[in-house]
């Protein structure tokens, strides 16, 4: 045995000799040794198995006692993957069971079974719809140029008034101030009347033509949306220039103008180039000057436009392959008032409606508006904030659509509150006004003004009142409850119910959408 051990020791050149510390159970790794001819790092790890792993009190990252909130990026990715796979499976299933394609370009007549509002090929793209839609889309911006002519005349009168003031006698100061105030009010009434007629015609003519002469809902929606946007821009252009004109004729330190306006003071802003920029700028609020970027990044523009195209195709496929069958299968349940089946249909429709809405939100507010802002070098690109984390319904309405929120706050809410009314009255007026616009946008193109969109906006007022205390409470629990109330009202009760009711109203009015009936 001794000979064997000695032979092993003598032939094992790589075995290090034992140190006294090795015998005690610790390995001296703090010595400088050479590995592959190079000195290793001086790392001191003398006691491997007795390191203090639990050295301080800590909490689980998902616990309410945690100091820092964890990131849920992985869960977000998982949710996206699950939603894509789940809805893709259902789309494939509907495609295999119902559509039965003959080839890539032609499909069987069974596709007409799901010919609903959101199916493109199932509708009759009549020549009249396309022609009228194109004419409306081209004529609607003309109302902005009419507003420019009105403001050009008002600016000329304001400059003439300034010239007369310089020539007036100091002794007639008090009398001239009174006469100037009356003249200004009279002038503003005439200008306001002209702007009112111009803006009203913009929205009224479009609404009449879409409701009575454009059958296809998609073409009608695009025309009505364009008219509402131009109408809002007209109002902002008129209100802003009215106040700028007043500041020019009645200067004072009480209400100074923003510093950014100093580079283009009134009436220099009344120019065709200034109006054209406002026409194309991704905002509903008029300013003489906007923050601008230094140059256009065309690669950025092409990426955003590619996102718009891809998401548009996804929305069409998801609508035609999944939402359409769900809506069609819900008609008999609504007709018989089968409450349990209606609730089940709503829950089934809520998933795809949320996916379609989120895709539409990203395509419009993130992709399209950023592309438009890049082309126009528009600097302020906060078109939304993190509305998905809203702890109350009120915060959601203030954060998800910043262009509309800024218009409502600047031109409706703030003037009402500034005149002495309470904030509750201002909020009520805003939501009534918004409800009317929503009803025009949804009811007119579908030829069913049934008030669902209007009521849906009015119902937001009690929801805001209910979740307002949760918004003001300290702590995470109240915010979680408020966010859950927002998502339930948004995903289950809001959009799916509205889509179901408007679709049922369409079917009740026109029956099955086919070329034989229209």
C-alpha cells in the first residue's frame, strides 16, 4: 500500500502540497498564483461555506412593503405573446371553418355570412360613396382658409385702430376708451358670427352628406372625423386670435402673453404659411409659434409609417376574422334579450375589442402622429402619457388623448372656471360637448343616431366622482382599486357594449349587409 501511494504521489505533478491552513478546512485563495502563465486576480474568498447570505431584512419584490416597484416588462411581453397566439388561433379557426378560401384572391360566397361593418369586402364600395367622400375630404380644409380671410380682415381693423389711437388727443382719453371698447365688442360680435357660420357649415354640410348620401361606414367615418378635426381647429384659431387681438389693443401686465409668442407677435401670425402649418400640425390648439425640431429624420418617418401600415392590416384581419363572427352571433341573443348570453358575448368581444383598440391607439398616437410631427418638425410630441396606469377614470381622460384634452381645457373648461363657475360645472360641460362629438363621429357614419356614444360619455361623470377619492388616497391599494375600476368600465362595459349596440342598430335598420339590398 505504501508503495502504491508513493507511486501515485510521485507521478501526480499537479497536486499542490497541503498547507497548515488547508488542514483546518480553509483554502487560501488570496495568494497570487499563475494561470496559463499569467497572474490571477487577488480575490479573497477564505470561507466559502459560511458567507452571510442573509445579512439584512428584505421584502419580496411583489410585496406592498417593498421600497421599489419591480418592472413588469417580462409580464407585458408574455401578455402580448399570449394575446397574439390566442387571437391568431381563433382567426385561423374562423378562417378554416367559415371562409374556405378558393385561392389567394377569390373566396367562396360563405364569406358574405360575416359581412358586417368592419369587413371591407362585404360592403358595397359604391361609386357615389367614393366620389362624395373625396369631394368632402378636399373641401373641408377650405373652411380653414375662410377663417384666415376673416382674421385677416380683423387684423387690418386692429392695426387701423392702433393708428387712430396714436393720433387721438389726450383730453379725449376717457371718452375714446369707452368708444373703443364698444367698437371692439361690436367688431368681435361680427367676427365671431362669421367664424360661427363658417365652422358650423363645415360640420353641418359634412354631417348631412355623410348621413344621407354616403352608405359605407368607413368612408363616412373618415369624412366625419376630418370635419370634426377641422371644426376644432377653426374654433381654436378664432378664440386664440381674438385674445391676441384684445392683448394688442389693451396691453397690460395683468395677463402677459407667453414668451414663446414674442418671435411672432400679432398680427404677424395672420399669414397663409402660419395657417397652413397649423392645418398640418398634430395639434388642435392654435399658437402663433410652436416648439420646433432642428431637422427631419426621414428614417424615423418611414419606420412610423410602416408601423401604421402593419397595424392597419392587423386591425382589419382581427376585425374581419374574429370580431365579425362574434358580432354576428350576438344578434339573436340581443333580439331575444337573453341577458346571460349577452353578457357572455360581451366578455368574449371584450378581448378582441381591447386588442383592436390598443393597436389603433398605438397606430394613431404613437406612429402616425409622431410621423406627422417629424415631417412638420413639431417639437411637443407628448400626445399621451401612461394612461394605462390611471388610478382613476378622471386621470385616464386627462392622459390618453392629450390633443383633445388640451383643446377642452384651454377653450372650454378654463373659460368656464375663469368666469366663476365651479370645476364640476366645467367638467360637465366638457363631457356633454364631447358626448355630442362622439355621437356625431359614431352615429352619423353608421346612420344610427341612437345616443349610445353620448350616454357613454355622460356616464363618465359619475365614474369620475366615484374614483376621485381613490385618486387622492395615499397608498398603493387605492390606486389598484381605481385602476381596476377603470379597466373594467373600459374593456367590459364601454367599447364592447357600444360596438354591439351600434351593430345591432345597423342590422335592424338595413338587415344583412349585402349588395342585393343596397
